[in-house]
C-alpha cells in the first residue's frame, strides 16, 4: 500500500510555505490524494476519497471541543487553565468561533483525563467538553460521550487488559481503566472508561467466556445521560424536547400583586445550599475512532 503524506495539523507552529515547497520530494501519484474537480447542482466541488478524508483527521485523534454557552474567556486564560492541569504531553488550544475552542491533545492519558470530567469552570466561565469529529457541526453536541462502565463480580482472572479492552469494545472505544482495576486492588468490580454513542440503547448484561465456561456478566452504565435526536443536545430525550413539543414548556402564570405586596417592601428568602448533595459534572466514523495505544 502506498505511503501517504500525514498532515501534522495546523497547530504545530509551522511557518507558512509555498505549495511548491510543501509538495517537493513527494510523489504525487503515491503520496498525495487524487483530487477531482467537478460541479454539482451548479456549485464547484473538490472530490477526494473517503479514506483520505479520514486519514487527514488522524492528527486530531485526541482532539476535543470546549463549548462555552455563556461567555468565552480570552484565549490566554483558557491556555493557562490547561497549563495548570499539569498534563503529561503537549497541548494546543485555539478558538474555533465565538463559543467554541479546539483542544488538541497529544496522548490518550491526557485525552481520557480531560474528557472524563465532561465539564469545567474556566476562571468562572462554564465549559462543556465534547468529542471532536471530522463531521462535527459546532451548532450541535456530539452523541459520543465518555461513560464509566462497571462489571461487578467479574472473575478475578479476567482482569486481563485484553479481556477488559474486549469488554469495552462491545459498547464503543475503550479509553482506559481506573487505577483500582489496573492494579487489582478492588477485585469486586472492574471499571472501564468507554466512548459510547448515547443515542443508542444497550443491554445490561453480556455473555462472557468460551462456549463451555461462558456466563452472564452484569453491566452497569454509570451516569448515562440522555440525548435528544431532534435538537442534538445532551441532557434530555426526544420525547421530552420542548423544541419538538412546545406544550411541554413550563408555563409561568403571574398573579396580580396584592395590596399588602404593594405597600410592603419585598423580602426575598433563599434556602441554604445543602452541602451533602454536591453537584457532579456529569456512525460512519468508526474507522476514525480506531486509535492505537489505548491505555488499560
């Protein structure tokens, strides 16, 4: 198979070059995609293969998008936030638009660590983290979400990285196990962080083992969020979508003020926050998701 030119991405700090300099030394018949310029419905189009399209996305295998729905901090503050996380590898952060930043990480350890939290406060500004995909529409949210999957009662001899990777692969792309699973300090349950498509439904058990010794293994999805197939938002189901069903929106009816309310000053009472209930932050692209070097 002919070797291909791997584009390192636009965040490597390279200086601008002419196309002549970039293409020098490459055999266009082997390393560069076969472009085809044509028109469709009166519009110019540049055609190239699906394989090349996905290949060009490989440098972004550990890329995430930070969505700031309310306020986007300045770029230096966002970069300082990630610098303070003491990541193990290099990272690049750049602005995509007025509400989104691209977070390009360099290894699966940092990727799993950042993606597992799914939301942060960056110097007081709320940021939701979603998976970057080659076909991601920034006006929507990705249905690919990292979910911790537990396998209670997994046989101790099946805590093998190959078996754990295989179990995670049933549901999506395994990212990593937790430390207790990796070192075997909690043999009662194995936990694996897996990227799964939350628009799909999954059974809560699987068959595991060879045909002679197989058994039914329980599966627990921790904090599985809902995904609306209509508005492409994580947090509610299609049947609960207020955009699709406006009658589900809560109606607020204001009663006329009483005489006492007009004559007396308004006093607002706020209940204290209960500290015992902390807030927890909660496909055609399968080829792109097959990244080597998953840490278990």
